[in-house]
C-alpha cells in the first residue's frame, strides 16, 4: 500500500485505505436516531463526570490518609450530584465592571466545545438500535481528528473571553497564561498524532481503529508519540503538574476567579469533559479504540469485539487514563510556568519533529513497522533497523542539547544568585540585616572622613561616635 504512494501519489493511498478500512456506515441511521445517540452520549459523559469527581476525591483522600466524601449516598456516591445542585442554587454574582454578554458566553463556549469534540469518537462497533443498524458513534469524517484539534483551539477563546470580560487583574493574567499554554501544547499534540496518521493512512477515527485491528495497537509502533500525547493532554486540560492557569498561590483561581454559581459549574464541568475527551482520543488512536485486548479478542472467533462489548472495553481503557490524571494530581507538585513553556517549545516540539521524520522515512521507504525488513535508497539496500538507529541517535543528540541548555541555565542562575561575602547594609537606602555567613562593610557613618555628628540622610538619624540617637 505504501509503495503505491511512491509511484501514484497520495490519492492512490487514500483510495486503498478507504477500500481496506471504509468509513463508518451511517446509511441506516435516520436523523432522529442521531439525536437519540447525541442524548445518550451527553448522558454518558455527565454520569462519567459525576463518577469521576467522586472517584478523584476518594482516591486522593486515601493517598492523603483521609476518607473523602462518605456522607451523601452509599460510600458518598451522591456527593457530586449534591455539589451540582448546590452550584445551581447558589447566588450568581457578576462583577460590576465586567462585560455581561462575554462574561456569560465564555463558559458556554468552553462547555459546548468540550461536548462537541466527543462527537467523532467511536464508542463501539455497529450495534442494533430501535430496529436500525448503526455505528456506536455520532458522526465520522475523513479528517475527524482535526475536528478535535479545531474544537480545542476554539475552546481557548472561552478561556481568553473569561479572563478579559471579568474586568479583574487575576482572571486576565490567568486567561493569558492558559491561552499561551494551550497554544504551545496544541502544537506538540498535533505533531504527536502525525505518526498515527502515517501508520493508519487516514485521519478518520473509525479507520484508525480498523487499521489497529490488523497492524496492532499503535502504542507499540508509535510509543514516542504516545508519551508526547499523554504529556500534552495533561497540559491541555490544565491538570497537575501543569495546573498553571489556576495557581492558587499566584492567581487565586485564574481565569474563573470572578465566576460563581452555574457559570462556575459550567467551567468545572467542561474541564472534566475535556479530560474524558482527550482520554477517549488516546484510547482511539493508541489503544485500539473499542476493540478487546489481544488475548480476549481471540476468544470465540472475536465474539467480544461485537455488539455492545466494545463500549465496555472502550470505557475501561478510557478510565485507565482518568486514573492517571488522579495519580498525577495526588503525587506531583505544580511546575514553574517558565519550565512548562520551555519544556513544550524546546523539547516536545523539536523531538516530535525528529520522530515524524523517522516514521515518514520508514513508511515512505516501503518498510513500515510491520512490513518488509529492508528498504532501498539510491540503489543500495539497508535494513529497517538503520532508520531506527538514526532516529535514536537524533533523539539522544536532541536530549543532549536540551540537557546542555538546562545545565547552562542553571549555572547562569547560580551566578546571578551568588550571595556576596560582604554587604553594605545601607546600599539600597534602607538598613538590611546580613544573611548567615555575610560580613558588614563599613557603613556611611563609619567611613573615613565622615562627620560623626552629621545627620545620616539615609538612615534619618544622627550618628555620634558610631552610635545612633
């Protein structure tokens, strides 16, 4: 299939991919059934968010030797529902200097984009619903994954609008921080998905899942892309250790500091929906989507890959990532903002570019990860391992450059922060006590030639015989 690209170009590859792994078939799906599926997906996400909030509070409580929510309902299961009702009944306060329209539109836009991105995720294979055979997916497109990235980009406007429309300093700074963070890590996220597109030959989520049925899960072939995606999806959702847009010690609550009531609840809901969306995309692109694990899928001629079983496997895989979010929040501290931006621009993006070049060479040479064991360049035949060795060498060199830059920054910071052995306590205009290990040099009242009875204009006192009155 890839060899045909070299001779006939990209259209031939697209045609062959569509023939081998066709798009999801919605021919037997009437409009009313699509609306029913939309409502079911909406309910699926809402119930998942309620369970996730309870799960996160219970797990972190155990990690911190606490019980967590245990009052409302058995094991505290109704605590999330009670908090949602409380948010709807609380007074909705809006700052006097805010823009009323934009202030209200920001959380709505943020929440709608979070739900919208989940529309292209295949939750399972074709199932029977109300007498119709339809995919367990709302819609599918040849460029479905790009739709998710576009929705994430539009959601950044909700953050910016919330920070600007509040008419307050802390939300504005939080909005600027969050928008810069989202833009920076969206680039690395998009680059991490290119390797998957090259292996699958498509950007359609249903076709990517079908390709993994024959080629194997792409977490093996594109492991580096998987690692980069997991890092970027954590930063995209503003979760620890990349929770810089809501740094309590610096920005109070960040871009939603001035929000309360239902508006705040919509931001809170959208953040958790985004977590499920990025986890669902990771499951679809790297873990085979709704397909059963390799050992289970071989049982009974693939009976566990049919019908509603796919929804079970998809949900279990997705919750693995949700557990990772909780584990990171309970284990790691918040990073510095400059470290976050430097890591994204100086490491993730260049490393992803190098990885894309390696994967493109492998696929373009007709070898592939699971294909032939050699390729020909300029009349000479080379084993595929040569390309991987070249890629590893490039990654090691890149990591070396990053490490050298980090060491250089650290040494410069140490030189800047070097504590002098001697200080003048009145050098800055105010008396400053010495730090441990420092010595005081002769102050202005003790310097040679100074009048011991003159008034010290800095200290505001008269120095007599070395003593202040």
